[in-house]
């Protein structure tokens, strides 16, 4: 991986970062506490979550586009906004996250945190004029029983993009961004990887499969140039446990480069897919530093 992971005391949040931290907490609380579980079995809550996302994007000055699709008698929505590219509008950068939950769980880290990250990146970049087109997308149905099936919202989106002949240069999947621990042995890994990575769960990870390793190195390189926050990268075979467990997988199926940005989920967070995955378990200072760093990653991809 290019550069080195930040190793030192975390900086104090400046005023824009403090506002970012506040906004992230507000989004996570709205989704995971006020609305709660968001999945097909609770269609009213699922619809409330979609309404909240559209409203927030409207407040930021965007016009949302809703991609609907049917599955077993229900209608589901992928929600998208776009910054049109100036110099290479046909080259597209997608920043996405799923807004559904694993059944009846509150889903604060999984994945209200990823959704909050997408919303705030959209806010931070709303007045920018990127070279490439940037799309911010909130996907339905990442969780079981839709996971790794054609009813997965991100696969519906990627498949339609391929059918339209769209050139997606990279997709960044924000999958659980808010849980951190500085305690020794707080970080676990798939077999063998613990020999190469730290035992403290205080970093953000950039992950993809081997064919898209350059997307990982380019992304983490941009993050490390900007962010004073620990980061680790992994490009590994797709069969390594955890490597394919989010919406980036769906873009791989359509031959698009895609990277997962994650706090590593069940390898770190003891509340994964549990009723205790609540807003109070997240670290909003670290969360804000991560999203602030991701703005530089998106900007780098958008202006190459």
C-alpha cells in the first residue's frame, strides 16, 4: 500500500469537522433510533427511511432520482443524486451505501453509518465542479435474504448501468464506518491476516479483490495524503472471508472496479447484527475524521 498509516495522536476537530461530527450523529440517530429497523418486513419504516434520505438530499440542493424495482410483489428504491462532470462527464465515480438493516436490528453501524457518510460527502461536495461525474447512491436490500442475489439493490443498479453502457471508473462502498477501539486485541481477522495487521481496531480499512487492487492502492493513497487517521488496505482473493461482504461485490459482477471502505464489521464490532447496534456505540469524532479523509479520496477520483 502506498504511503504509511497515520501513527500518532488524533488531531482536534476543527469547526467544519465538528459540524460534520454533529451531522453524522444526527443522521445515524434519525435512521437507527427514530426510524429503527429498515427492511422489507417493515415496509412503513423502510419507506420512512427513504423519505428521510430524499429530504436530506433536497436540503443540500440536489434533485433525487429514484430507481425502483419489483421483487416478490414489493417495490424497492435506490436513491441517487449526481454532480455532472465538467471535462469527462461520461466517466463516473459512484459513492454508495445500503440503507436497509439486518432484520429487526437498529443498524446504527450497519449501515446507518455508511449512509450518513454518503449524505455528508454529498453535502461537502455539493458546490464542487468535478471533472468526472460523481454519483451518491443509497441502495436497498443489501442484507439477507437479498444478499448476493439479483434482488440486491446495488446489483440492480450496477446491472442497469452496464446495460446502458455506462463507464463507472470506481465504486466506493461505505460499509460500517463508526465503530473503533484502541484496546489491545480488539481487532480480529480472517485466518493468517493477523500477522500483517494491527491488533487494535482503531483504523479504517480499504478492501477489494485482486483484480481491482489498483483501486485500493489509489484510494488509500489519497486518504493517507490527506487524513491524520490510521488506515489499512487489503487486496485479496474474493473467497477470503469478509472481502466480498457488501455492495462493492455487486459492481464486481458487472466488471466495475469497486472498493469497500469499512471499520471491518464483525471482525471488530461486537454489536454486529444485534439489537445493541445503537447510535451510542459509535465514535463520532473518529467517524468525522474518516469521512473528512474520504472527501479527499472522492475528489481525487473525480478529478483524475
